[in-house]
C-alpha cells in the first residue's frame, strides 16, 4: 500500500469518525463483540447436537424452527414496547439473556433441556438486533442511512470474521469451552450497553394511550401498507435460502465431504472479510442505482451462490459458493434496511423494524426445516436447489416492485391518481 493510499484511508476513517456521533460508534463496537460472542459457538451447534444425541437433521432443524417461532412472537410484541418506552431496555435484556443461554447450553445434558433453552433464546436473543437497527435509524438522517447501515453491517461482519474462525478451532477441542467464552463476551457487551448506550426514543413519539394504537393496534397501520408487506415477503424468501448456508452447510460439508469444523469456520470468515473490506465500496455504487433493481440483482447472486453448493464437493468449491452469495449480501442488505427506514414513520419505527426483523426469525424457522426435510426425504443436495429457487422468487418480487414504483412515478408526474395498492 502506497503512502498516498494510506493517507487516503486515514482521511476517510477520520471523516467517518467526525460524521457520526459517539452513540453510533458505541453501537458499532457493541455489535462487533455481540456477533463475536454468538458466532464463536452458534455455527457449530448443529454438529454438536448431531453428534451428542444422534438426531436426524429434520429433528435438529425443528429445534431451530422452534427458536424462530419464539423469535417471531417476541419481535411482534417488542415493537410497540420500543415505540412507547424506548430501545435500550430491550437491548440490555436481549444480550444478557443471550449470555445466560450459552451458560445453560454448556450445562444441558438432555434433549428436553435444549428445547427449553431454544425457546428462551428465541424469545430474547434476536431483540438486540431490532434495538440497534432502530437506534441507528433514530440518530441518522435519511441521506446518511445507506452509509450508516453499511457501517453497522461492517461491524457485524468484523465480529463474524473473528468468531467462527476462532470458534472452529475451539469447537474441535471442546464446544463447552466455546460456549463459556461466548457467555463471557456477551456479558461484557451487556455492561457496555448498560453504561455506554443512551436512549434514542424520539421525543415527538405520541403515547399510545392517546393515539388509540393500543399495545398491538399500531400494526393495523402497517397491515394497510401493502408495498411494505410485499417487500417483507420478498425478503423472507431470500433470507430462507441464506440461513441454510449458515445453519446447515457445516453439517452438510462434514457428513458428505469430510470437511471439519475448522475449515467450515474459514468459509464463514470469507463471508465476513468480504463484507468488512467491500461493503462500503459496493454501497457507494449501488446507492446511485434504482433500489429495487439492486435488490433483485442481489437476490440473483444469492440464488447462484446457494444453488452452486449442490455442485460442490470440496472446501474450495464451497468457498466459491460463499463468495458468490456474499456479493448478493453486499448488494441487498444495506439497501433493504434503508428501504424499511424510509417506509417507517417515526411514531411506528419500532414496529416497522420489528416486522423487518421478523424476516430473519421467519426464515430461520422455515428455511432450515424445509432444508432438513429435503435432506432426509430427497437428497442432501436438494437443500441448495430449494434455497436457490427461493432467492429467485425474491428477485421476481423485487422486479415487480420496481415496475410498480416506476409506474407510480410516471402517474405522479402526469398528475394521475393510481389505483389502490399500486403505490410505493
């Protein structure tokens, strides 16, 4: 690297530092350690359950689905709470329960104990992400959100670059040890969140008792937002395929091709390192293009990357599949979060972000379960063909949304009112 490029990099980092608040950078750092703590252990849990209890993959994916059902339930309930009482309490509770869950997992010796722990994880541990996304929306302007969400994704991927790479080696020695380390790291994040993060609930939010929303009534407003609901369906489809890469590839690669946990950890690190180094440059290009076309392009890369896993049989093949899928992730994810932020009015921001987070919960509940059934009833490779098809469905929906948006803009320019449900 030349002296000019080093100087340019330093100037860019200094520009980022000055542009965003101290609160933003605390969230940035907290997310790094949160992801490190979780990813030290979580990618290898399917292997642990498989080897400890000798369970079929369908049963293991059912446990993942059970956790996700609880995530869907808690995420629906947490949106109204955040709109009334704030984001920080939810973040603290979420990361603290996540820490305790790894302690419990390290001590659990029976399948029923794992079921209870998975239920508790589902209820609480995904809410930290909802809180951080909502906080970032609170503290950034609309024109800065593409970049801000790209930065927070970079922080998550720094954590994911470290977690599985280290966790893969630890898991080959003792997965109980990796669970204990996860618990300690997440306890540290809990302390950082308690003492370092300030509440960001907008002052103009109207108390629900006066607005008539009720605890869940505000969702009625969102149900009427048909373009947003269509977007959610599309996001669930592509995420269903993506979660199988992170939940099932480890056991698929080990059982069918003898690839150990340590090598699988590096496959995950490839994903994370690409996101760390390429997310901001990719965002600087895609933010200038039509957003739904870029979302469709990202979904196509997902489809090719996921489907190509079925053709691979070596570590190198799976790395190539991950690279292709990650290009789709770099394109799609920051745009998707910015689209949700644009859809959401301030007084319903917690609810919109909660429903967007449901895409991960719903996808983690449905995707691995379908993948497990395809593996057990048809063939292991069927997991990846199914995942690729779901991503193509998502791309098709995004293209339709772009056409609707273009039509609405043409009608607005002509001063003509569009039909019901056609606007974005």
